C-alpha cells in the first residue's frame, strides 16, 4: 500500500509485483482526496477505470472528468494526477504496462 496523503491511498493488487510485467493497483480517494503528481518513464502505458465515485484526471495540460464506468488510457510519461471530484469516496482500478517504479 502506498499512502499519498490522508485522503489518497494506492493498493497494489498482486504479490511479487517486481517480477510481473504489469502493475495493477486500486486507487482509493476520500472526498477531497488527491494523488501526488506522478510521471513514469515515457514508454509506460496506464489504463484506469472508475469503479465508484467521480474523479478528475489531469494528464499533461488536459483535464478529464470521469464517472463510474468511464476509463482512460494514456502514456504515463506525461505528468498526471487524480483527484476525487465528488462528495463520496471514489475508487479507480489502474494497470500500468510495463512495470516502472
């Protein structure tokens, strides 16, 4: 588990992830929660699917409003950040390929 702050947690969804080719995680955002700004290597793709709540996702200079059932895929070599955009908790399932820490 990686705690970004008291309102944003990222849970790793596999064991032995350093030996895997993909990195699945669950982001949990409390109301007002915001992940720290992230930027991976340029060749890392990330796909995220909102499974509860609403989130605002910034990727580079673009802003995306996402709700349950929405997904977004992007090159995570761009600076990116997720924040809760609603009054309730939000959960986002994300997978990064290849693994890059």
